[in-house]
C-alpha cells in the first residue's frame, strides 16, 4: 500500500500501531517467561503511546501535503501469525524483530521525503522509537 496524502499516511500508521499492539498482546498469551512478559507489556505501552502521538500530531499540526516515493507499509505481524500460531516464543520474537526493523526503516524513509520540517522531525522521532523496540527485542533474544 502506498500513500502520498499525509493525513491518510498518518491514519494508516495509527492502524499499524494497533496491529503491533494486537501482536504483542497475542504473544503475552503464549505464556512467555517473566522477562519476556515484562518486555511485551512495555512494548504494548509504547505502541499505545505511538498511536496517541500519531493521532495528536494529526490533530495539532497542519499536515496538508503529499509525500513522493512512499515505500510500502510493513506487513502487520498478525498477518504472519495466520499459519504460525504455535511457534515458540523465540520464533515469534524474531517475527516481531523483523516487523520493528521494517517499521523503523519505513519511518526513516518517510522522514527523508517529508514535505516540511515538523513532519520530518516527527517521523524521525518515530524511527528512533522503533529502534528502541529493536534494541529491547534483540536483548531479549540474546537471553533466550
């Protein structure tokens, strides 16, 4: 899916954050070890904050404009679970890691093509947040 209209882009990003929340909630129900459970709860809280930040940014900022060369959105992780519901938590975390990497790269690209500085700074901040998720999951995988 490709968007050029910034408001539509933000709407889809909000839905993407919701998909990440649902994915991490699904992982919580896989009976993870306590450390993984704590990390998943933190990721859920952060994804909820991202969704709120996206909605607030959309409401508070003049976001008229278009982006060119918008990459495809990352595949929501729940789509990956359709045939893989019984994978070990380590494998599910690897799926989560790939999703977070795709999200970071996506937001980085949006920042590069943003039509103005406020939008560029906002998407760059989201890319940094996604990098934080990558770091969390990578640490958890190193302990698994």
